[in-house]
């Protein structure tokens, strides 16, 4: 189990994953845009649904900042497609069943739930600039108010 090599100011790790929008999505597909890459545990769970719906609700504000949102979890494309349809999500969700991208981005590790330790997805958001550099990492995200923090970070980074 390797720990992430992701660091603010460094180049973002490349990835290629199956997308709910069809085909594969690669990091380089987002060159020239700000990318808000968020890692979440599971489709259709309360916290993950709130986070996705909040990102969708902020679509116009994110677009005004030149930012694209993409979600990543271990869920299947079928699960992602159902989740998008049910909640009107217009952004792509990527499937990382082996967790390789989750690991590269530091979103996989030990979790402590009610005193029980287990390995799992750690809710994480990474802001990547148009040149492919990691500009901001939000580790161990709390869903409430998170999208506002991402918007504020984009404002600060683009100032």
C-alpha cells in the first residue's frame, strides 16, 4: 500500500478511467481548464449524494471560474449512470474499481469508523490548474460547506 505522492505545486498524477459520459477520461483531456477532482466513497449514500448535488448546484459558479468537476469512486459505470440520472448530475463520474487513481491521489487509506479501523476511500478533493499542477488538496473533506470552500480556493488561486 503506497501512500500518495501528491503535493501542492507538483504535477498531478496522470490517469485514464472509464467515464459515465462514455469512453475513457484522461487527466490531459482537462488541460486548459481548472479541474476539481473529487474522490468519494459510494454512489447513492447520504453524504456522497449531498456532495454531488452541491457540486451540481454550483455548476454555473464553477463554470464562471473556468472549472470542471469530475467525481471518482470505485463504483461501476452502471452505478454511476443510475446515480447521475437520479440526481440530475451533468458532470462525469469516473470508475476506479482497482483504486489505483484513488491511491495516487491520497484518497485511499485507513479509516476509523466507530472505533473500527478499515481501509477505504477517504473523501478528498484536489484542485488542478490548467497546466496540470496540483494547486489545492482538501483531505478528509466534510461535506457541509465544502463546495463553498472549493469556490473560495479557486477565487484565491486565480486572483
